[in-house]
C-alpha cells in the first residue's frame, strides 16, 4: 500500500524525531557513564596521593629509628623527610603520564576581576569551576595536564587550618617554663624587636636587588617595595627544629636552648602578624605602593590590634577550658571524654581567632601556654598523659608532612620562578638581617643581665637561624602574582639549604664553640632575682589568687584574701586545695630558681648555692655517697628529672640534664 506524499512526509518526520530522541537518550547515558568513570578515577587518584604521603611518613619514621639507633646526627628527621619528598616529586613529575584532558581558554574581556566560582553552560548543562590562580600569558599553553600532580598539590588553607595548629599548640603546651620565664625579657626582645629589625633590613636589601634585576633586564613583571617587605616578614620566621633536637640529644646549655626555642615560638607569631600588617598597608591616592605616613601608622595599629587581640583570645580560651575542667570534676571518671573536650577546645581556639579576624597562630600558642599552666592541673592523671602524647604525635606527623610536601613541591608546584640574582641576594640579606638581629640586641640585653649572653652563645644563635614550616606556609599562602611566585620558590630553596647545611653543621659548630656540655654555674649565680622582672610582678598574683580559683591546687584563698572576704574565700576554695598545697609549691618551683637549687659536694661536705653547708640538703648513704632529701626527690620527680650528675675537676655537681616540665 502506498501512502500519499503528505502522509509519507509526516511519517518520515516522526521517525526522524524518534531517532533524535533515542540518540539524545543514548548520548545522555554515555555522558553519565563517562562522568561516573571520571569520578571513580578522581577518587582513585585522591587515594593514591594520600597513600603517597602516608608511605613517605612511614619511610621517614623507619629511617629516623635507624639514625637514632646508629646515633647519626648530621641529618635531622625533617631534612630526611624533604629528601624523600624530593625523590617522590621527581618520580611524579617525570615518571607519571599526562592525562588526556585539554584546557581551552575562554575570553571574558568585559570583566575587570576574576570570579571565585564560575558556572559554564555546555549544551544546556551547567558545570561549576573554581579559581585556581593566575597564569602568565607566556605559559597559557603549558598548563599542567598531569592529574596526579594536581592531586598532590594541596590548598594552602590545609596548612593553616589543619597542620599548623597542632605544631604551634604543642610548642606552647610543652614549653619548658623554668628557663623560658627566666629569660623572658631577652626572648621578647629577640622575638619582637629582632624580627622587626630583620624584616626591614631584608626588605630594604631585597628592594635594592629588585632594582638591580630591573636594571639588567631580569625582571619581567611588577615587584613593589611592599612585596619586598612581605618577603622580609615571611623569611624572618625561624624554625630551628633541627638545632633544638640536637641540643636536646647532647644536653647543651639550657639557657641557650631556652633563648632559641622561645625566640622561634614567639617569632613565628610575630612574623605572621607582621605579614598581615604589611598586606593591610594601603596608601590613599593613585599610587597604592608609595609611602604614606597615615597608612604606615594604620599598619602599626593593625599589628598591635591583631597581636593583642589574638593573645587575649588564646589566654581567655585557655582560662575557660580550665574553668570547665575545674567545675565539671566528674569528667575525671571519663578520661576519654576529658581528653576529647581538651582537644576540641584547644583546636577551636585557632579557628575562632581566624573567624574573628585575628591570627590563629598567636591565639593557639598562648592557649597552649595557659592550658599547660592551669588546665593541666585539673586533668586526671590519665588525661595528662594522653593530652601530652596526643599533641606530641600530631606535632610530629604534621611537621614531617609539611617538610615532605616541601620536597614534593619543588617538582609539583606549577608556578615556580627561579631568579639567580634574587636567590643570591636573598641569602645575603637573611645573613645580614640575622646578624643585625642577634649581635646589637645581645649587646643591649647584656647591659641589664647578670648572666651575660656570651659571644659563643651569640655565634650559635646567629648560626641557628633556620627557616622551616612557618616560612613555607606563609609563602605558599598567596602565589597568585609574579612577585609572590618568585618569593615562594626562593623561600623553598632557603629552607632546603638551612635545614640540610646549617642543620647538619650544628654538632661541629657546638664542638667548635665549646658549648656542647652542660653549662655549670658557680654558687650564687642563679638567684630568685635573676628571673625576668616582668614575670616576678605577675607571679605573686597568679600564685596567691589565680591558681586557687582556676585549679584544685595552691594556697587556700582563706589564707591569701583579706579577712573581710572570708565568706567569698570559703565559697571559692575547694577541699582539694588543702590536699594539694605541697604539690603546687613543688610545681611552682619550676618557674623561679631559688638560692638552693644547686648543690656542690666537696668530699664529705655539701654546700648549697647560697654558701651554706651541712646536712640540710643531703644525707650520707651507707656507701658514703650523698643522697637527696625526700623533698628534693619529690621535687625532681614532679619535674620529671633524674639523678643525672656532672663531674667537673673532681667536683660532683647534682644538676638536672633534662627538664621535661
């Protein structure tokens, strides 16, 4: 049967439409399958990238054990992690195949700024894209097509919000309070004045280097004076983790350890606030990079406001945690819940400060110091051990992860800009900046110190200005512009050099400067008046009022408050305070050295640091050796000290080699 022409035409149209719909359904199904495969492949690559870092850390830990077993000190664990990261980076860069995807540039000439999120309409389907950063026109056709390299490149916020908090908190929580507070004035001078001096010297020297690069035609884009100052702030963040680890192994002088450790802890906080202040420098007028007095003083105000606000937030959060553990005493029955609450309150300090516009590094540092001073006394014995071990493990893993990533980033980072002139100038600038930081400040500090900072100590502090995790994290946080990319690449090389070369030369330098052994004090050198005056002003108030209120230890408020406040004192004093008075007395002795802290034994005579002799501080055992009194043993047990002794020219000096308080 033959259909009329019109009917045939209608049938053909219906068949074609049905075929089109079937084709569309088939095409849609194919697209869904392809999308699922891409998602599965992406998940697999995510797993491989995380497994890579897990294996890196595992290999680092095993090699650290081997080095400790063989007593190898020329390479620290962080330098080892960087070497392994470099090896894996080379393998990923040159051994993994590129993906088959292609990036096609689109022109948005009508827009004057980039969008954080972009929705693209592709054949009626909308796809979301996020901003990765700026690409220079010369590299538009060389964008990395290796998906695996993209996967192992982490968002900089991961370092700040996840990896840095446990590192900084552990520094505050494990602070050796005795030596830190005894040298508090010097530490504050090195950390604040020294870092500011170093920042401005490095910034100005690097501005001269940038001018030289422009003169010889080695500068291909803009590099402002504020960028140079920012580089000075970033690279002024010291991290002598290698040197301090060797100091601890060799039992080097405790004051030198305290000066370096205290400076590095506070120096990181100052460097990050200083960099934020430089970024906030915005002069009015057309030239936004010219000097403007109003903008300068505004930046100074920003620095003071951010630092003081972060300090207060960290201290208040620590006090709040102490109050919670003080009031909810039944938490002692559940150490797991107690430890979990302590962990969450500590980490939330960092995020709270960042959310409020302050600096989380400063907040979490002082939160850790406050937690160690107050909250730690309210925890159960099991929770004390758990919290210390928990943050020690997190600190170890986070720090080695960052150093492994540094090695990896040398080959996986897509925007490296290496300039020989800038790199050589940076090394010279940080050397001069460190010298201007250490020697003049030490001279002025020695004018007011009874125990002088010797030239050997100053040389060692000059030598120990390593750069590490904080400098790297600050540099990688913003790599959008040409200048910041060059700063990041140079920072990476400086970290490599200082960790490998300077860190490896620590032991020979200690031997050459004759400061490898424990520094023996003569009688009367270390008195109560040697402690920092600022700390002494606060100590009495804290001991008599804050400790009894915030902890279950200390002198009862009924003995420290006026008699007119008797009712209030009885309400605020818990029964546990009366049982823990002796414990607090021993614990507080960790802060201030008294006249009798050192005991010299000459033959059968025992002499204390104040010159007295007799059997008050020691007794004779059956074998003729001197033994400590019960109060000394209790004190050393509370501070984690052993019966380590140092023999010098026939004199037996009872002195702790390690301070684990």
